[in-house]
C-alpha cells in the first residue's frame, strides 16, 4: 500500500513539474518509429532483458529500496575531493576529470566534452530520495568552461538533471544523445538546431578529426511512470589519435564484444561500476562483469563510474571499488581510480592512484 501511494504521488508530480521533461511527440516520434529498436510503442534491448529478475515486482522494489536500507550504503564521512579550475586548463592537453557518479569532463584534441553532468544534491524528483553523500560538493554548472559537446547517455535522473542543464545551456554548442532524449532538452529551452539525436550505430562526424558513434547499451529509460519512450546508449568518441568509450548504464551483454570487434583498441573505457543488485542483473553490471566488458572492448585503461556520489542500490558504497580492484589485478589494462576532481592526463601512463575509499569507520 505504501508503494502504491508513492506511485500515485509520483504520477501527480509528473504532471506538474518541468523537471520530468517531455516525451517525444509529432515529428520526433515519427523518426523514432523508423528505428528497428522501437517495437510495439517502446524501445527494446538487443537481447531479451527483464528489468527485475526473480519474483520482485516494481512496487515491491520501490518499497524495499525506501524502507529496508542496509548499513554502510553511504560513507561515514565526506569523501576526498579536489576543486580543479577547469577554465584554466590547457585545452590542447587530452585529459579527463571525474565529478562523481557518471559525470565527467573530457578534453580531446582541443574539444571540451561534458558527459552526463549532474551537479545537484540528489538524483531524483524528490529531495529525500537519492541524496548525495555528505560533504560539500565542489562543482557547479558555473564552474564549467564553454562546452563544445554535451553527451547524454539516457534520460534517468542520475544522468539528465534539469537544473544543471538549464544553467549550462547557454554555454553548450552541440548535444549528442540517443533518440527521443532531445525532447526533454527542447522542453527545457535547448535549441533543436544544437541537438543531434541518433539510433544505435549512428555516426556523427562533427569535425574533420572528431567523430562520435552512438552505440548499443543494455538498459532502459524513463523519468516518470512510462518507460522506454526514449533510447539509451553507449558511445565511442574518436579523434585522429585516440578512442574513448563510454558504456552509459548497461547490463553485461554481447554488445561489448561487438563494439570491440568493430573498433579494435580503445585508449580509455569509462565503464559503469555501481548501483547493482541481483534483481537488476540484466540492466546493471557487477564489477567483475565491468572488467569483462572492458576486456571485450579492448580497453588500454578503465575508469569506473556510476558510484562515489549517490547510493541508489543496497550494496556498500565502497564495494564497487573493492571488487573491481580485485578483479582487475591480473588484467592487461590500467585501472584508473581518481578522487573526484583530479585531472587525469590521457598521455601519462605513469600516473598512479591510491585507494581513497579506504576510510576509517
């Protein structure tokens, strides 16, 4: 009954709040209907994918999340963070800065790229759900330099945040996103001329030396009660000298090996690692599967994301780092685990990282 009441309240809020965005309609929906991945009124994964495995229902999962919280889901103290002056960086140096969860800033061949920025204090429509870990968070939209390319993987709240994006919109030149996600952005004031939406395996050659490929992921979408009206995706970013892969949110699947066969070596794989649960095994990866996915795409270096800022699942907050570190020990890639805000230079193979998640208490 509690879960049902929550669902009813949520439906009411959806109808009145701009944060929820807007589902595709009219011309955008006509384009979506042409996608081979859109069948019977919604998008589908390449492989059969049950969102909740076992005997759990959606409502029981909500109730379990809200009212059966295990210990150690959040850190006992504020996490270490570095405040980097992004506007002072040499834009001709290839680098990445992780902002926590799945938000990251990239520089590639002089391009400034922002991935799934979420700088607000919670990743949900309600202030009491998915609150950020304790401590003062050092980054805001105002700290970002002008952005050449904004990459959005899908429309879930922890990847697409209304407040952050509306503040950033005047300084974003071009948006790359999966089919349908542009409807949210247009609803929030982004010009349709600046939005490039694509299906899986669509390619955008944006400059002579810069290409973004929209690629499959194994997940789902939706900001309210209606699911899979927009697409979810992974991405390959290619310059004349480097490839960077971003998994987006994804369960493990055959698409990783397909991507590896298509592109060959990847200089950096930014991989989802966190917010997993046995009941969600088809739509989120366990850390050991993250390692296998990185191997499948032939990654030279791996930066695990989707953890370190929000507790959206029931596992201990530091478990993703412990497990991926152990699973990566004998593998032929460099595991990059920077603290939030640290500059990681993509041409410096000698950089070392320390286990910052080993905190007292």
